[in-house]
C-alpha cells in the first residue's frame, strides 16, 4: 500500500532522478526521437505553409459542401474566442502528444525498452502484442482522447464562470492523466498488459498519474500561457513553439515513465483485468459520449451555417409599416426610458440553405456601458423563399450611463447577441 507521499515522491523526485540512468545506447534513441519528431513536424508545417490553401480546400471539400467553405474562418474564430486561453493551450499540448504517439510510437517503444534494459529493471520477459491488436488498442485510446476533448470544449462554450472554470480544470486533469498514460503504458504493453488494466491502475493511483503529468508538462504550460497571450502571434507560430518545446519534454518523459511503470509493476499484478460487464459498460459509455459530442458539435456547426446565410440575404423595408413610441426628452436624458419600434421587412433568401434566427437582442454600447438593449423575435426563412418579417424592437435605454458629453460621439458600438446554441452566444 503506497502512501500519498510515496506516490508523489515516485512520480516527481524519483522520476526526475531516473534520467541519470540514461546511458549511451539509450541516449541515441532519445536523440532519434527528438530529431525524427522535429523532421516530421517541419515536413508537415512546411507542406501546410506552402500549400495551405490547397490543403484547406481539400479538407473542407471532404468535410463540407463547397458553399460552407467561407464558414471555416468564422468557426475557428468562434472556437478560439469562446474558450479560455488555458483550454486552447492545453488542447495544443494534448494534440502534440497525440501526434507524437501516432507517428513516433515505434521510436518511443525502442527508447523505453532500451532504458528498461540499461537501467537494470526486472519486469519479466518481453512479450509484445500482435501488431493488429496494438493498432486496435491505440485506436481505442485515440477515441478516448477525442471524446474527452469534445466534452471539455462543449462545456467551455457556455459563457458562465462555473463552466469556464470547469473546462479549465478538466483540461488540466485530462492533459496530466493522458501524458502519464501515454508514457507509463508502453512498458506494460511490452509485457502483455492491456490498456483497460493500465487505466484501472492509474485511476487507483491518481496522485502518481497527475503528479507525473504535472511535472513533465509544467514548463510547456508556463510557456503556453505566455505564448498564447501574445496578440501578434499567429496560430501557426503558437502551435510551432508549443510543439517543439513539448517534444523535448516528451523525450524526457519516456524514460521517467518507464521507471514509474517498473516501480508500479507489483501494484499492477494485484489489479485484476476488468470484467466483461465492466468493459461493456465502459465501452458503451465511451461510445455514447463520443456520439453525443459529435452530434452536438455538428448541430452547433449547422446552426452557425444557417445563421451565416443571413449575410447573403436581400432586404426590402416597408417604410409605411413603421410604428414607434418614444419617451419624452426629459426621461430619455435623466433616467431609464423605454422605446417601442416596429416595422416590416421582406427578406429574400437566395441561398440553398434555410435561415434560422432564434430570439436575440442588440446591445448599444458607449465606452463599455450598455446604453440600450433591443430585443428581436426569432424567425426562419426557407431556402429560395422570401418572407415578410415583422420586427419589433423594444429598447430599454439609459443615456445617463454615457460618458462625459465631451466624448459623446466616441466609443459607440452595436453588438448583435445571438445564440449559436441555446445559452451559447456566437460571440461573448
């Protein structure tokens, strides 16, 4: 039975000290891992920079109809703006981990095995799983990564403090746990231990996995917080800096993870393989959340697409339909006042997609003070159709919130607050 102190010591101090056991043959694999990772990244980034428009069009053609291509920038902007920057930074770090796992797995395995032999660890005979089974196990792990990220991003879309904080906490826990899993698991898999049993071990010793993940991702996290706060850095530059920095940390995490795995072998031997019923429940829940995550994100994308068609619509105002009720001048200047305005507008939808706008509102802002709020009723227009819409504006105004009269003509803006999904605004 390991105490909490022993778990912390194993996954931090012992793991770091184990790096001193790296000998010359092992060092060659360390250098190979870093160099191959850099080469692969530079090749991928070079192809993207030289053929980014062609690659983007090819990807969009595969995923969406051609008429949806203009939506991609809006979608990227929405994803970036709606999430806490810590979540975006951790997403990039987790993605670099997945990239390394997929393309550098053979090197990582040789590197870990050499460290196990050279370090004098006695974990028993090596019995690799068949290659096809290894691919199946890695696919399950990838689906676990994907499902978790979809859930974290979905929570982060909601503009509530509790949702933002929860998404940040989950993104850190996910990063720490998956980093530990990715670098502790190879040792066990060489000795025919399955992912289900390995995950069960790490869940039973959460202090080990979370501390290990924290230690070997902390420098990248600190760097990520700084890099992502730089307003003039492009997304490509941010990803490049974080990937390269994280690659060196991952190279050090491999032998450290091997050490932790070997030290926990007696604990793993006491953990039974999950029962068939437990596996069915686990895979069932994973499938359910994966389908739910994909469904919710696809519906959110569809909602964004329908709303974007409003920019392509044609408008014809019926000037004779104007009806309004304005407050007197004194109440308008000195206190809260209410104005009512309604008029008819004929909107023609020339696109092949429906326009769907839920109830929303317009904010009139001056110097960051909300001067007026205008509620708009929802409406929908079928593809290729025109519809007469009765727009009713109910504005609650308070001009007393305006800044000094010398600046009355500066700092004004109009924000249209529309939900892309119930309680998820298009911009926050």
